[in-house]
């Protein structure tokens, strides 16, 4: 698919925006950030040539510049920072934006080591964002800017996702990055803590500086573990090939600075084992990322993850849930939009839940709906749909009064006016549902590129099939969420009296995880609710 990232470089006229209704941002970004943000806002990677003409053609909502050393395919190399400060080209771009009333936003993702390098540039912007919270007071004092805040890294579902790939979870432990023999002693100490038990468990290392200077090479003890170097797009596939990825912290005492890779790996449901950090504990507060403080703790954590597959998958699921709900680049774009006076607060979504139950099963299902966490984590309104054979209009009113749930009786004809929600989900009698059942299904459907139907895997499939985290020709009864025409078709199947709870409907779906659902007769593990 052609990208807007090269629009201004390939011709005199910008191509139309790809994301209708999204922010239009003239940008100066490195390649990683450009790929990640491009799915959430329209990026127009401007060059130093013809700045005024490009701004007048694009009419952007903002200028977004990060601490890039060679931004926009080297178009801005040595322009943002130098021994004499920002160069003429970036000053002219900022002047042109100011003349047109275009808000300017600078994001320093290199703090605190490169605070001084980018401070002169930051002082020229309307709004300043940083990955390091401790730098906020300094920016206010030294850059003379009141609009200063923290913006962490994030994940992009178009790139970082749990979709099954070749050799899925076949590798044990992996580390990707570089070694510093000559600086960052705390980082080296973290590696010395993590690497020995990882080597015992089966460590694969991808070196970012494989052909670089000697001070960037890994110790001789790990020479056999270094298997090569990979470009970023290939590295993402490695995220899902391994069960565990290791992380070390460049700013170990920070309360906000989490490595980009933590968010990306978590979006892939890959377990991250990291040296301890206040930022990780704050960002993933419920142990979704495993932090360790000693070599023994690291060895114990790796051993447990590698020998207990359900435990490994549960950790990955919880980290994915946190990332999908709070730490995607679309969340960061909403933060930027608010800064520049164009807030894009999420409007509440309407999620209707059809309860496929006999009268004697209805109470248990209504209790399961009330326990759902989705309305606490997301701006979602739930409405329960009941078949006419299960309830009447008057009994629906009684249920609403008793439970506080919005309840409607579903007329079989016409279906279309009834099915105008953002999504429709199903729950069946005789099935147990954990509190995050609807949340996990909705996050996958709403925030990841999976099509119009998401269903749950069966515990009986786990370990015996590759049906999980991939497209499947069928959708299991009472274990799905859908939108549009697919929702209408699935509801028709779900209401068919000929089906039972083990039915698989002939409608394709993305089959996700098995957590938070336990069918009658399933041998589910004790932590099936994850």
C-alpha cells in the first residue's frame, strides 16, 4: 500500500489524506515513529524545500517534530540540532507555521541524555512533550514554555499485534539491542543480571551494532547467542517467534520512561521480563510485565514462563489488554489533539449483548453481564438483548429495575433497526464468563485490523491446534463479537433453535484467546479468567 510518508518527496502535489477525519500533521520523524503514527493520523513528511507552498497546499492541523537525528529519510539530517543550535531550515519551517497560525508540537523521546542537545529546538515550539517526566520542570524553566507534558511510547496495531506467524512461539528467550562496554554502567549491570539465566534457558541475541565498533559488541561469553542483525520490520516477526523478550532500562530510575519495545511486545502478547523500573511498575501496575531485581529472580521468572504455558499466555494476555486499552498510538494522537485545541475524545460506544439462554439460565447470565469490566475501562454503554421467548417487554422492565442493566426484547423482524450498535456480542446459557470477556473481544474488534468478527478459542484447542490468534472459517456459538452485516447473520444463527452450545457457525472470524470463557464440559485451567 503506498504511504503518505513519501507524498511530498514523490511529486509536487500532495496525495489525499488516507485517514478521513484524522488530524493532518506536517511532520519531521524518524522511520520508526513515522510507521507507528501513520495509522492514527495523516502524516505529511515535509522537506526543507518549498515549505510555504507545501503548508498552503496541505493546510495542516499542526506541525509535529520529534527528536530525530535524520528525520524524513535524512531530509532533516543535522538540521534540528548542532553545535550552533537549530539550523536555518527548521527555523524557517517554524516561522512559516507561526505566520499561518499552525500549532507546533515537539516530542523529545531522547530525554534525559539528549535534553541539552534538543533544548534550543524545544524552546521554539508552542508545545513540548517528553518521555521523561523529570524533565518537565526543566523545560518550563529553561525553554520558557508552559505547555509541557509527558508522552510515552506506544504500540501500533497495524504493526504490533498477536496475529500468528511462522514459527509462532517456537523460540525461548530473545534480546534485541546493543551492548555498551564503555558507558551506561547501570544498563550493563542489568544485562549481567538477565543474560546468564537467559543463556541457560536458550537465548537468542540480535545485535543492533553487529558490524560496529568493538565497544558495542556483546561479551565473548555470548558470542554463540548472537545470531545476526535485523531491520525493524523483520524484528517485529521475531517478537512473536519467541516466548520471552528481555528488556533493560536506559533510564532505570525514571517514573515515566518505558522503552518503546515494551509496548510493542505487549501488543504482541509476548512476555517481557525486565530489570525493575518505577516506570514499568507504574505503566503496567498489575504485574503485566515481569520485573526482577536479581539473577535468581530472573532465573525463576524465566523458568516459570517457559514451563507453564497457561501462565505465560495469561501474562501476555494481561499486558496486551493494558496496552490495547491505554497505550496505542491512537491514544497518543488524542493527547496531541487536545494539546493543539482539537480534542478527539472517544464517544461512548454502544455494545449490545444478546443472551442466548433458557429462562432458568437467565439469572446467571445477567450476573455475568453485571460483572463485566468493560464499562469501567472504556467509554462503552451496554444494552442486553433478550429473545421474545425468554422475556416479555414487561419482564424486561422488571429486569432493568432489579439489575440496573438496560434490557430490550429482541423482535426477530425486522432485524436491521435493532442492530445499529457499534458492536453486538453473544453470551450463552451453560457457559461461564469471566469479567474481561467483553473487554477483550471489544478491544480486538475495535482497535486491531481483524475484520468484522472476533471469537474466542476453546480451551480444548489450546496446545493441540493452531486455531488461536488467526482467521478461521467458523465462529463458535456464544463466544463472539461482531459488527455490521456479520452481526446480523450471527444473530440469526444464534437464535436458531436447532443449534446447541457447541455449534460452530459458518461465518469467518478472527479467533483470539480462550481466556474469560469456560464452556460446559471444558477442562479449563484455574486461571481461566486471566
